[in-house]
C-alpha cells in the first residue's frame, strides 16, 4: 500500500483551537483526524488588550496536546495560523515566546482579510454551484464576510465583532433580556453598516454559514423546527426562547451544549444583525472553514501558490519593470547560492527576496523622492492575500531599506525575527539591487561573493571596476551603510 504524506493545519481561534490532519491521495485531500479544544482566548483579553495569564495557560496546555499529536510531523508539513485575539493582543511576543517552549511549529498571525480569504477557500473547495455566494463566519472576536464565485473571492471583509466579545459586553453574567439583545444587535449592525452597500451592490445567490457559532445555531434551528436552513423568523424564535428563559443556564436545548452557552447569546445577536442589515432570507451550513482552506493551499503545487499570484497582480497594478525585477532576482539567486552554506540561507529567503525585488519600486507610484519609504508603506498596509502579518512586515522592511541609510529603530519595529539572519538577507538584497541599478544586465562583469561570519566580500574584476568609477563609489558608500547592521563589506579585485 502506498504511503501518502500527511499534512496538518492548526487554527488558533478566539474561542477554540482546532487541529486537522489530512493526506494527499492522487491529488485530492483525505481528512484523517480532527481535534478541537475550547480555549476562550478572547475572554482573556482585558480592557488594554493584554491576554491574561489564565488564558495563556489554557492556550499553552492545548498547544502542548497538539504538539503530542504532531510529534513526528516535519515543520514544512504543518501550518499554524492565529486570528483575532492574537493579532490584537498587546503581549503577543510574550505569548509566542511561551508557546515556542511547548509547541515547535511557527505560529503565523494573519490579518482579518487573510482569515476571510482562507475561510472562503475552505468552503469553496467543497461547493459546486456556479453563482455568487456569500460566506459568513462568526468567530470569537471577529466576523468574516466573503462574496465569491467558484474558487475566486470578489469581496473580503473582517469586522471586529464576535460571539465572545459580544457576550462579554452584553451577556457576561448570563442574564438574557430583550433590552440586552437590542443593544447587542445595534452594536453589531454598527460594525456591519459601513460595508453593507458594497456587499448589496455585488450581490449573491446563496448564503453559507460556517464554524462553531453558526453550526450551534443551525443545530438549535433543526431541533426546534426540523429545518436545515436558518431564517430570520427562526432566529427571532430562538431569541424569544432565550429571553423567556431569563438566564442562559435556564435554556434547555439538546443542541446547545454547556460549553457553548458561554458565548451563544453574543453569537445569536451578531447573526440576527447580519440577517437584518444585509437582508438575508436564508442561510445553509457548511462543515468547512479556515483550517480546510489552509489544507487546500498546502497541497497545491507552486504553480498555484497564492502568494506568487498576489505579488504578480500587485506588480502589474503598479506597472513594475518586470525585466529589472527578474534581473535582480537572478542576482539574488547567484549570491544566495554562493552564500548558502556560510550564511545558512534557505529557499524561503530566496523566495522572499525575489518577491521583494518585484515590489521594491512600488513607491514610484507616489513619488521618486523617498520611493523606498512610500513603497514600504504601501506594502505594509495593502491587502496581500496569502501572506501572514510577519511575512508582510518582512517584505515591507526589505522595501524600506533596500537603499540609503538603515535606521535600526525603524527596522526593529518591523522585524521580530532574529536580526542577525535578517540583516544578512537584507545585505544580499541591497547588493543585488545595487549591481542592477543601471538596468544594463549585459554590461555587468562576472561577480562572485563570499562570507566569513559577518564579513562579506564581493569579488570583481579590477579593470572593469576602474572603468566604472561611479559604481565603485556606490559600493564604497554601501560599506558604510552595511556597518550599521554589523556587516563588514569589502571588495576583492581580481
């Protein structure tokens, strides 16, 4: 029997942590194993958005359990994403340092837009209709809404309103009343109203709900009415049942487990607000969501890498000189091949550098003066589907400091990884751009580069360099720039 490799996706949500294991069988995903642990992470956020010690302890305990499940999985076979609570908490770095002690896989904090995109991919890969669909996911801290067709999203949004945060704000003591529901629904509608017009303008044929909150509500709907679709009248019926109960502990429905009672009223208020604000008639449930979207993208070939498509679309939008970017990428590949052993440069480093090469001139769209600063701002604050927040900041840092002075306070604000390695990657990028700045690839001499620790040596023909005095001056100036980040750059003539 053929041994198919397994892959795993981990979703660190605001309410629950999920682990899904699958394997690729003849180009298709086969789900093998699922784990879910309620962590109530969003409930552990204080008013200053610091995560409490208790919430961190619950999270670490679950991560330790997941690590046991994944103990024989190589790092490249596991993708871990964190959503609303971790992307908003102030003590994220403290949490990540603690998590690293019990969980060996990198945790990627993703934006709300990226979360919405992955949710859509998870749903869309298991749907077969050809019309516009609206996908909604009510999480613990945020709600994602996506309109798409087939596998392509058309409109993405993530709103900072979720079942746990609404529960804390309006139903923390478990008491249920018409007045509380009205306040919660109005608050949720306020979060949605700014995007309503654009969603109604694009339109949809079907509405699909996914994940825990909507799944729990769908189960209650089925218990009360035997219906398989959610409608506003049924939601109002459930709300009235809650109000009549007076307290969540008095709600007696088989479809509502005890652990879901801590957040269901908040989630119900959000869903009612969505139905009203968007004029929804009915919603059906999908069993698939973010983690299945992660798995789908993991088993795709490089040809379908969403990040490559994103960079190409981005560079097209900003009319980037593709030949120039390709030339820089070729130099990057030359230098990284020669420095691979000395500086432990990986294929991921090469990939990031070549993407940065395609982005480094986007600032020209604003002004050639300070273009690197403009470009870094654009890259940092744009929607880049497929990229985690850390990856996007890394690209922004490469674009910001590919030329001129390197300002360490700004650099450390963008980069939370080990700086020694990043500085080496940055040095490779700066030199690759520098040697191609004249955009005359055919006139470049033969180049080679070596390194010993943080000493970097560029080998170049003496005769050629003497006839290109401006280029020599630029290289000598670069020596001073690289000293700022601890790189001793020298020239070797031959």
